[in-house]
C-alpha cells in the first residue's frame, strides 16, 4: 500500500475531515461531470497511475435490527485508483460502480486538492458544483417524498 | 468403467446462435438499452441485485437483457460475475437510521415523528391495467411539498425507550460477522449468517414461508413496526488512509417487524422483533425476510419448533435460488450412463420377479 506522508493526513483532525468530505464528493461525481471538470482544468499536471483504475468488490454490512451487531448484507462493485502528479502529490479514489476513468480523475483531483496552491480551484471548480447538484437532487427527492405524507384528519360524525 | 462420449458441439454452437437471435427478437423493434432497463424496469433490477447479492444496477440490467428477462438466470449471471472480482474489504455497517428516506410507513403508530411517507408505492392503486402506458404518453412531474427536514426516528427506538420491545440484536462479545461467501454453512447458525442468507434468498420462497407463519405455522402475530426505503451512505476503511472513505450511496429497504411477547421470571414481557434488509426497493422481500428471521429465532427464544418456517436447516438450505435451480435443472443434462445402469438393474429385478412367480406356480402345482 502507498502510505501518505502529505501534511493533510499526518496532522489528523480537521484537515482529514476536509479531505474526507472532498473525497466523498469526488466519489459521488458522475462520469460526465468529472470528465468535463478535467477538460476545463487549465495547467494539467503530468499524471502517473500507480494503481488501477481497477474494479473489485466490497462486502456491505448491515446491522441486526438496524442498530445491532453487524451482518454481511451483500456485495457491491467498487473501483479504485491511485495516481501521482508530476509534483509528487499522491491521490486516491474509491467509488461504487465500475467507472474507471471517473475514478482515475477523482484520484487526480484528490491529489490536486492536497496541493495548497490548487485547493481553492478544486474546491470552487469541482467540489462545489458536485455538492450543489447532490443537494438539489436530494432536496427534490425530499420534497417529492414530503408531498406523499399522509395528513390524518378526524371525521366528525352525527349532528350536534 | 468410465466411457467419455463426445458430440453435439455443432448443435450447441447453433443453439446458442439461435438463442442470441431469439433474444434479439424482431429486428424491426428497437433493441432495449441498459439505461431503459435501469430506469423503467427498476424493480426487476433491484431483485437481481438483491438475490444476485451484488449492488450494481448496470450489471443487473445487462444480466436481465442477456437472460431475456428470466430473473433467476440473471441472478445466476450476476453471481458468476462476482466470482471474477477481488474483494477490497468489508464496509462499515450501513446506518439505516441516517437514511435519506423515500418511503416510510408504520402500521403500528399513526402519528409517528416524521410522519407516514407513502413514496412511490403500488399500495392503494386499483390494479387496473392502464392502456395509456402502452403509448408514450408524457408523464407529469411529481408534486413537491416544502417541509422542514424533521428527524424520522426508528419506530423500534420509540418503543424501545420504555423497554416494551427487545433491543436490536447483538452477537456474543468478540463475535465477527460470518460470511457465507467465504465459509461453508454449518448448522446451527447465528442470526448474522441467517440474515445474510435471507437477504440473498429467493423472494418467492421466503414469501411462501412468511405466508405460512401468518396462516398458523409458527404464528408470531406480526405488525409492521416500520418499513423504510431510501439511500444510505457506504463507508470503507482502507489501509492507505486514516479515515473511512465514502464510496457513494445505495438504496435499501428495511422492515422492522414487531411480534408478540416474550418474557421470563426475570424479565417482564416485551415485544420481540424480526428484521429485514434488502438491496433496492423491495418491501415484499424485506417483509418476508423479517417474518422468516423472527420464525427462525424460535430456538433462541425458547419456542417449540413445530413448523417448516422455524426449521433453520430446511429454510436456509433451500432459500438460495441459484443453488436450487442448479440442482433441479441439472436433471435435464445427459444422464445416459446413470440411466443405463438403472435400466440394467430394473431388467434384472423384473427377471427375478418372473423367476419367483414361475417357481411359486410350480410349487403350487406340486402341492396340488
């Protein structure tokens, strides 16, 4: 395994949480949108692929009764990649599904995000659009579900 | 002596070519696309993912197309595919309490916090065929309602506060969840392995068993405490990073079945529970699973084992439709030599029978 020694994972705490959030968004990007972000990216670095992109399985776990001990529910396909940029920055990506190019680009953006000089651009040009799309989709689903909420009312019977 | 017989290569090759032709059907009709299957046959896709035990909608759609819509064949294809891939690890447990809910109902509490959310359900439809669907009639966008994002606590937690219902199931200290894809099953099983087997079990088989419990074979007087359908995040811990990674979200259906009481001299009576969790939107399967889970807890709960649905070895050994179809369907493959041996045996038995009959007649004649 390629162990990180960049600042962000060494320090723990908040930077880790930021990177975790960034990687979560990259994992949820669509293949089309991440390809478009990469196409628009100016000053593309050299990218060396250290691992993958390769597809494998993870065993998903549920919990007995919903909150109890874990049990193995079934598997899902996952694709992962690790890349190194010309400047030495190493990026990882894992995402559900089998979109290899998407995951390779996610690893590239993870590597870019770790470079202080690039972080702002990744944040604004890549992560925020993904986050906004996800938020919109989730809010639409929530509002559509809310419209199917049952409003109970009591029938008053008889004449009083 | 073993005699190998070769033959039929050309017939098999041509049969598969014919299969490909029949699968394609009339060339004047457009070939169905995988995204059409994912979008418009989504519950078939969900069933293939659940029983194929592999979450990947595009792969399930491909399997359905390849299997000409035969879902058990599609499940078989998915199971075969998964054996070609390496396992990266086990995810953290899915937190269904954090689900982004698309449907959530309770048959036990009318006014539960967060409300009864019907979602995209067949319930309350009239089950009348809709001729308009035969055409490409435009479909309106769904209604939306602005609601504050209120928490939707699990019904079992609401009941749990008073100790009126048993807690979520725990395993003995230090137990690691068993994995039937890695170790052959040995009975009796713990609940974790039973749930894994049930989650991939055949919907029809589990539905029939669940129905049998309602009809009085291992009656448990069930109520649907809660069904919830929606998306949950998947997290994986990997060696190269110090924090769990979010891989994306999957849709699951969860059923909390609340059943009649259990108590002892030490413990006051409380409701017992059965649990169902299934990939995709599949509440019939999740409900069946929870009823079977509850029935199969008979030993743990000290109940008499009187019905098939309580017989762990019977239920779990026959719930997997890939195993079942493999063994049932293998009967149609050539058994010429086996059957030749049987023919030989029955000829000898019949000859012996005839000899005995003749001898009997001779003895009878001699006696007369």
